[in-house]
C-alpha cells in the first residue's frame, strides 16, 4: 500500500512538473530549436543578437484558428518567449470585428489563466473619431486595447494593434518566468560590448 501511494504521488509530481513547463500552442518552455524541428515544425531565424534569437513559423502543434504566424524567442537554445500574429482584420473602421475577437479570446483564456488587467481606451490624442479606431491604436498615446493574464510559469499579453484605417490585427505574447533572466543577460552582454568601444 505504501509503495502504491509513493508511485501515485511520484506520477502526480511528474505530471505537475510537465504542466508547469507548458508554454502555449503545444510547446514547452526551454525546448530547443532542434526539438521543435524534430516534431515536424519548420522554423526560420529572422533575428539574432547576443544571447537572443527570434524565429518565425506558420505552424505549431496546437494552432489557433485565426493565427497567421508565430514567433519564437530563444535564449541560446532554450525557448523563453513566444507570440502569435492574427490574420489581418480588414474593413473594420469602428473596430467592431477586432473588439469581438478580443472579447472572445479574453473569455476563452479566462477559463485557464487569471485575468490581471484590461486597458481599453481610444481617442486620447489626435484620432478622436469613432471610425478612427485602428489609426488611434497605432498612434502612441492615443489609445490601447490590451489585456494581461498571469499563470504560474508565464505572463501573457493580448493586444489589438492598428495598421491603417479600418485595418488591424491581434497579438498574443507569452513570456516565460525565465525571460527576465534572459533579458538581463542580453543587457549585460550589450554593456560588455559597448565598454570595449572605450578600450
């Protein structure tokens, strides 16, 4: 009986550890580029600087229906951040379709994650008309349509962004708990390189 209880506790512990490492879209934090390619995902490096490199893909193990592309940020060879760019929302001057998509995603994510804050405001500067929704989101200081969520192993941001009149897109970004360390490492490496300019 004692052995059975031990085995049960052990497997529950392993399961909880696996859950703690979940990122989003079917990926796990700290996966390497090679591990992601090994499960049949094609990724293309689009940027690399110091310890951080960004890859792009159009397919992930658990894609979202309106997702157009995904980006993955690695610290050396460990996944520490990821994001999704939606298909372009067009012919939507008042932001009706964008707001509906935003609200639908908030409701879905609220089943899994803790909603922290929402910042839904427009017309603060320059673009004040109701049919200038996306122009306003694009202009710094005019408005924002953002929600933040928290989880045990990540911080999530959902944001509507503007491209031009009547046109925008939705972004979902997830940063692992390791990302702060990765950013700090990046800044330290940048400072080291900058200091060499004075040698």
